[in-house]
C-alpha cells in the first residue's frame, strides 16, 4: 500500500521563528514553500534570507513561489477588511498563467519532494490564501492537507 502524501500549511503570525521551525521539523517537513508575494517581513526571522538560513540549519529546503502570493490589490483589500473583494481578486489571480504554472510546479514537488509545507503570514489557515492553494493541490493530487500551528508568543 502506498504511503499517503501530505501537504502541510503554516502561518507565522504571533509565532516566534524557533516555534515555527520546531513545528516544521517535528512534522517531518522536507521543503518549505513560501507563498507570500513579498518575502520581506517586519518580523525578525521571517524575511526570505533569514528564514531560508534557519530552515537550512534544520535540513529543510526553501522555495519561494511568488506567483502564488496575493497580489498587491488583494493585500490592500485584506488590510481594509474587504474580504469579499480579496476573494474575487485572488480567484482571478489563480487563473493567470504564472499562478497556474506555479501550481503545477507545486503539484510536482508535492509528488516527489517528501513532506512539503506552504508558509504565509496569517496564523488561521481558514483566513489565508494558502488554504485555497492547499485545497487545489488536495483535490488535484489526492494528498492529505494538515494545518500546523507553532506555539504563540
């Protein structure tokens, strides 16, 4: 019987870097896929280079798939609390050639790279675009999605 593939998701809101890294390592994640459009962060340890270095120390690979991030107008809608607008923007964004190409890349990685985890800022996966991505891959590739949460500060 083939072992079921898993796709994890995690958000780092209100979570220190060590707690996120501990959670990823504990889950056996081999590849972290950053699905933020912008990889800079005001939170120490979560900008692209710092995050990649911390992951590398734990034997976890890092990949940024920018085209799966929320476009600027969607981020602005989210900050304004206009989630219906955000949903429309992101749904349209997922139909772009760049987003479709990166969804295909993610799909291939989930199939061959061992446990993969999607990372974004939002702690609650139900309020984050990474859930949309996870559901697409879950349906397309018959993987099981598990949402991780690191210990809050």
